[in-house]
């Protein structure tokens, strides 16, 4: 299995969410997965999509000659795309969104009805791809925080997707929080192992990973400097 990871955080390797993603990858690697490539979105030269649709008419060639051409080639060579990003204004950070907008060359202008909605017909065969979203946020819980990002991800990738959302994620870069983040990262590692072996994560394990690590009120007091 070839894995392509998009690190959507402007913090690069210091990303809180990448702490979670690295634990997930460690679990996959323990199960035998060896080929992993990481693309850090903020370090790529990717122009903003203009919506000209030239790529959808001329066989997938964009008007821009930038890093996106190589990124699209990497996507098509991969088996699993992992989108790792912190929650910014209830969505993904701008550098990652710019990359997402530029995947239009994979589709044609031609539409077809799938279920109760219309989708563009593909210009390339990406039916083999699976998609995983790992998103962390700085709020104490997941309620009315992750929903817009989750909905967007499901619409972008309606098939073969798995979603992991983790509140209180700044704790992963706080050494003094290791007593609670360490066990949580072990759960994430187990999720990676399960996914590598079975293609799914047990619902009870996923629920545990996506729950707060410490009581909401305690976390809020710490963040507010009132602890």
C-alpha cells in the first residue's frame, strides 16, 4: 500500500495534528506498510484555481505550470490519501484548500447522476483510492466544531473515506500532558494497525480516540490560564 499524506498545517512538523497522524502511521508501519510520502501543503508552489475549467476540457492540463502537476501524479500513484490538518474557521487551512481546489484536472465537465446528486465524470481512474481525514481542534469537545469540515470531506470523497476528529489537540505538543496524550496516541497507533490490516477502524476505538482526553471544564480553565 502506498500512502500519500497531506500535512495541511502551516506549522509543518510542529503541527499538533501531525502528532496524531504520525502515531497512526506508526501503527500502519507496524502492520507492514512501508511506503509513505508526506507533502507539506504550505511548502508547495500551488497557484489558486481561477475556475476557468480549461483542465476539464483539454485532457487535464492546467493553465498553471507549478507543483500541482507532480502532486496529481503522486495522488494517482497512491492507494490511500491521508489529509492531516488542524481546524481553521471550521474548515481546512488555506494552503491545503488550494491543493484541493486544484484537483479539478482529475475530472471532466461531463456530469452524471449518482444517487440524488450530480458528479463530474473522471478524466483519470482513481477508483482504487481510499481517503482518510485526521483533524484536530483546540476546543474541549467536538460538538458544533468539526461538522462543516466533515461534511465537506464526505462530499469531496463520498466513497471509501474514514474520518478521525480529535478535540484538545494542542495537548499533544505539551510535554506536561504526556500522562494523558501518551495513552491516546497508543489508541491512535492501534487504529492505524487495524486500518492497515482490515481497512476499517473498530467503532468503539474510533469513538475513544475522538473523545476529550481530560474533562472539558478542566481543559478550558487551563487554556484560559485559570488552572
